């Protein structure tokens, strides 16, 4: 936004100055039309370049310093939950202590079609590498203000979750380097699988060495024309790197933005410095006009299903007791059958004599 305004201002000021000079010199008529033609051509090129140039910060969905009245006042746009607390420098979702859960949730449902969320965060703590946990998550969901096991939020959520997972629970897959950023879209019937670090349901992801860094670390989540893009800026070089790029992601309007975090046996400070939401103005596509309103989150070419029920089936303990009770039942039926049969046989014999 700032970059565009500067360029356009510069062009406009230059044009005004140029008109004055040209007018003074009496050459106004022909040159004016040539100049106007050039000006509009250049402006058109800039506006076609990219939607970032037309972005607008939406303060009602953003969380920035100073965090005055956050959570407590009625005019605040955000609520705090669990261990989340405000300092002058950040909103600390969890301290570097075991078994803590904290979150911040936007109070206003978001009806923007195209948006970009930039997250400035810091994860740091005393624990050595892989002796820290569990990470933080960003949310765009139907539900809000629920404490739970998925990075401090409820399981079986409806919407989008973006996870900065700092602890590798699944030690069988050593090829993946943690911390790891991944995304998941769920429709209220899918569990996040902690033991597998969410692998069965992830849309994509990337390694992001974000812990105990001295420089600032950022994450970007962009949703434009049903395309979900996640980028990281974590090297202190002010460069965005691609992490997830997935078309065909259908998210309903009217969901809530949130951020949450959880510590278990292992811990970290999970600090949120800012959440900035930009509305992106993008060229309207005919395809978009034809599309029906999304009511249930979904992803093209991906079946969102209940992993727990379909994949695990009957557990070992359940199977053991089912067999035991079946055998006992059969035995009992046989005993009853034998008793009834011998009584009947005895009665029959008595009748004969
Ligand atoms: Ca994990």
C-alpha cells in the first residue's frame, strides 16, 4: 500500500509540475494529450501488477501494539483465553511452563473474500532442541474460545488451522526437521493426529527454524480466489519464502481469526507480537461469480474424513472383550440348552411309566 501511494503521488506531483511548465511555455494542447496517454498507460500497468499493491490493513481484525484494553474492555476486538496475558511487548499465549493453554480470538466474524494475515511471533525457551513444545496455531474457524488439545484449541474444529509445530511426536519419520509449519482444513468431523504430527490431514508444509532466534520471525497466510498460500520470513533477511501453495481450498465466510498455543511435558514461551489482516483487492473473475456460497470447508481432490474411525477400526482391548463375552455367551447357552433338554427327557420318561 505504502509503496503504491508513494509512486502514484510522485507521478501526480510530477504531472502537475509538468503541466504548469508546459502551460507557461504555451505548448499545452498537443503535449498534454500525449502526457495524459502515457500517465494512464503507466498507471494501468501498475494496477495490473499484483493485488498486494491494493491491500488495506483492517484494524478490526488486527492485533497490534499497544494492546490497550485487549480482552477486558467492551470496545476490544479480541478476547483472551486460558493462560494468554498481555505485556507491553507481546501477547504471551503460554509461558515456558508445563501444561499451559492460551489463546486470543477475534470477536468479529470475517466476511472478507480475499485476505492476507501476517503474523509476527516469537517462540523461545530454556529447553534444548526437541526438548521443547508444543508450538502455536493460527485459526480461521467457525468455533472460537474453546480450550483443547490441538495447540490449545478444540479438536474437531471447522475451518482452517495453520500449525507451527515445534515438537516431533512422530519419531519414525526422521526426515522431517522441526519446527514444522503445516496447514489443515477440517469440517468438524476430523481429528488432528498428534502422534503423527498431523501428517494424515495436512495440505502441505515446510521446515521453519523459528525457535530462539534473535531476529524477528513472521508467517503469512494468504487466501485469494480459493487459493491458500503460506510463506515464512524467518531468516532475518526480510524475504518471504514459499511454504504451502494449494488451490481449490473452500472456506466459508463469517469465520473467526484466532491464535492459540499449548505446552505439555515440554514447554516454551509462545509470544504473539502482532496479527495484521489485510483485505486484498483482486480482479473479479467470472468463475467467482458463478460459484455457489461455501457453507462447509473443503479442499478439491481431498477427502476430509474421520481418520480415527476409518483408519483405526476396533481397538485391541475392545476386540479381546468381544471374543471373551462371545465365548462365555455360547457356553451359557449350551449349559441352559443341556439342562432344558435333560429336564424334558426326564419328564417324558415319567409319562411313560
Ligand atoms: Ca508435534
